[in-house]
C-alpha cells in the first residue's frame, strides 16, 4: 500500500512543500508539489521532483568506505570510527588541536543538525579551524550582518509584495529561485509588482531570462561602483532622505567616499552610460517605495561586503529602510547565531597568511591550500561539501587535500573530494532524517517554520551527521555536546520556538509540521538593533574594503578594452556540484559546461559555435567548447560550475559527463580574497580564450 507524506524539498532556499508517495516496502514512488502547503501552494521545480532518484541511486553510499591500495573498500562503522579516532588523537598529540579542521558544505545549510554537528565535533577537540562554503557564496552578507546587527543571520529583505520599485543585483530568480530572499514562485511575485504599476530592474552582466522587468547589463564585478555612483547622484540631485540620513553617524565621511564615484567617473568602468546610472539612481529615490536585493553575482566578486553595506545605505538614505515596501526584517522562528567577531579592527586575525576577519567563526577557504602546505592543517572532515570542485585551486587543491594525514568526507556520494579521502562515510538524505527549515528563518517573505519527520528508514547503514561525529568522538574519548540520546533539534531550537508558543514537540504533532509566524511590523528595527538607533557611516571594519575598492577602481580604469571576464552561469538542471549524478538531469541539458561567449567576442577571436578552446589565466586552465550566447555583454564569458568529475568513479553518471572544473580558474592564496569577509573571488575573473588545435 502506498502512503503519502507531506514534507519539503531541501535542495534550495525556496523550500517547496512536496508530497512523497512511499510504498509499503519503503520505495519512494513519486514526488509532487504540495498544493495544500499554506505558503508554497503547489510551487516546485523539476529538481525537487527528482529527489527520489537520488534517494534510490545505486551509486549512493550505504556503508563506510576506506581507501586501500586497490581502491575503495567497504568497511564496518566500528572499523571506521576506531581508525579515524586513533588518527585524530595521534595528529592532535603531534600537531595540536587546530590541525584538525572541518569544512561545512552548502547542502548542510538545508540540514538543521549537520553543520552544528561538525562544528561542535572539531570544537570539542579544541579546534577553531572551521571552513564553510559561505566564503564561496555569501560570507560578505554574513560579515556585514555581524558588523551591523551582531549576527550573521539578520538581514532585511525586500518587501516584494508591497514595493513599487525593485532593484535586484546579481540574481537570476527564474533559475536559482533566490537566496536570502525565500519566496515560492519568485517570477510570479516579481511580475505582480509590474501588474500593480511598479517597476523591476535587474543588474547583471548577462541578459538573464526573467521575462519580467528590465535587465541592465553592467560589466562584471563592478556593482559596488554602480551603487556608490547611485548614492552620490541621489545626494547631489535629490538630497538624502532627512530621517534616514539622520541615522548615519560620520555622514560627511561617507559623502567624501562616495564623491569619488560620480556617474560620469564610474560610467566607463561599469560599462553603462552616465545618464542611465543617474536614471537608475533617481527612479529608486523617486519611487513611492523601493526595495533592493543582492545575491551571489555580487557576493562572489571582490567587493561583496562593501557592496552589501552600500545596499543598506541606499535603502536608508532614500527613506525605504525598515519601511513597508522597502527592505524590512522578517520574523524568525529560530535564534540567530551571535557574531563571534565584532565589527572592529581588533576582530581581525594576524596570521602567517595575512590579516583577515573570520566570518561566522570561519577561515577563508582561499587559504586552505596554504594552510595544508604549511603544515597548519593535517586532517580535514568534510560534511556535505565538495571543496575540490567549489573552491579555487583546482589541481593544487586536489594535491593539497591528498597530502593530508587524514581526509574524511560525510556525504550522500563519494564525490570528487571523496575520491581523495581516506574514509568516505554515508549520510542520510532528506527522507531518512528529521529536519526543521532553519535555513530560511529571517529571510522569508511569508514567515513560517516547518518540521519534517523521517518518512522512510535509512537505506543500508546511512547515518545522520550527529550520529557519525558522536561515534568518532566517543572512540577518541572526546566530549560530546549532544549525545545521540539528546534530541538535538529540540535542544537547539526549542528556546526560540517558545517565543512563538511553539516547540519541536508541538510541530511534530501537526499533520503538516507547519506553523505560520506573525510578520514583523516594520519601523523600530534600528532603535532595537543599534546603540542610539544609529549606524556608522565610516565603519572601521570596512576601511580596508574601501581602500581595496579604490585601488581596484584605478586598475579597472586601465583595463584593456578587449579583455574577457569569466562569470558563473547557473542553470535549471544543476545546483553547484550536488546533482551531478542524476541521469535525468544530464539528459535535460546538464551534460556539459560549455564556454558561453558573445557573438562579438567570438568574431574577434575567429571562434564559432563548437570550437574547442582553452580558457586560461594565472591560476589555471581548462578546456571547453564555445557556445555563442547573445545574452552576454561584450567582454563577458560564462561557465557553469560544479562540473569536473573525470575522476569521480563514485558518481558514474557524473563521470560519464564530466565537464570541467571552472573554479580551477579562481584566485586562491594570501591576498586573493576579501579580508573583511573571507569571500573568495569566484566571478568576474580575467581569462584569456584561445582556440585549441583541431584534433585529427
Ligand atoms: S525550487 Fe526546486 S529545488 Fe528549490 S526547493 Fe523548490 S522544488 Fe526544491
């Protein structure tokens, strides 16, 4: 007999409600959108409907695997835990606790206990060597939120349903559905702004395909200058909103900084006419209400932290901050994490690899290679991550990881990083574990919490991250914060849920596990969150970012006109490196990652559709095939990341369609990242493209 289970998809931040049909023998038969979900209301995408393929994929890990001289061999949990624990203790005895590091990958964001389980595991050994995927996609936002509001997780979101004008930087909601702005059917929601007479503007180097609003195509990695110019022009032509401006201390220092970036000066660097920049500025200032959103296209550039801060300033000095139709706080059902490092200069660490400010207590991933090479890190535990394909470094990173005394991955698959590991441990998936949608709390247009129970028993010997790390810690004789007997989900979240009259127990009793939360009434945020209700117009933490931005602006003014910058291109058939083994997605268009190039740039280099090319820079080189794409502006090429599985025998479909690792072209090492936020540069990267000799 088939049983229906209501749960939610945990592949992306939309968190769509889904209904899963499970047969009596535990087979996931069918997944469909949950039309009765009170928020997502039947919205879902193609990827979420394929989670059953991953659950039953014969290539999934069902037992621990150990590297042997003859490849990987299945082992018992007891052997795995004993060997790993002995090696951890030996490494700590010789090199100290910080030589044991942890890396938390993106899918752990959608698994409420996985990240905390790994972070606590290394902390209980006395290690602070934590790395997260945040420094590949969003640490700039975390850093500014820590500086402004004392928590990486507090963000004011665009009031999409009430705004008259929405400006979106570096986001493609049709494909990615959104980040730090959780709403189902984002295109429908944005279309509604136009239907009520409002305006929608996207800022992106590529003419993305929203079919709503207008796309302004700027040069990659120049958003910060556009924002600065918009602010300068608003001040000069309209004047700042007096109430908003009164909330900024050191306003004149801010004005002085902005004065370097008039529309006229900035125009050639951002690649837009000065008149258009002024128009963008004034339409934001003049709209009855205006909201602004920024995403990975800016985050992954070089000045994401400063850009995110200027985004807050734009909202504030146009009278839209914490106002209906502007940018507003959303209610959280769970506690925001406190900031481990403040916004002052003394929060920076002086290290052998330069000075930087850890964000969310984490180190820059761009330094991982150097830290391993220099002997500071000897063991790495990776939970739900694939750093080999998602960080800069390419072969050098693979070599560094291979040189570790101990590499352990905990994942659904033996992925490209797992192929280098000593131990590969099998994790449970969404249908096999209990969960809470902690990942979108505070970022939801309609705030709610959703609990989901396990709907099938784990296949084989798959275990949760809590169970996995506890068992190793027990063997090693290390303390355990949340033993298996403790309800970790409730222990972490019941306090905050109690503020809403909820608890894990009460959510578990609901048939759908969902509780809607009261929306936050805007208007008091600054008074609640800032001393005296003021923000600093010249934050000490950002002085370094400003200096770097001024230097990089000078460099950008002198860039050769025919240079190429590489941006990342998301598709509807991939999510980072996570879905690479799903055969049906390969058939739908995720079989390769070509180099997208504008017709003008292709003509200039005598390249045509299908030409085999080498894409290279000082960091590395990859080979791909040109695909002409007239949605790109001149001087911009694009590739999709997450590919590069030629050696990933643990994921045979991925290996059959390997593509290339575009992040092999990304900068790494000291000086390559934003020291304010730890963000790596993974977009807007200078490259050269040359045709490969024809193969005979
Ligand atoms: S948009 Fe697609 S991938 Fe994202 S949560 Fe919804 S169904 Fe899952």
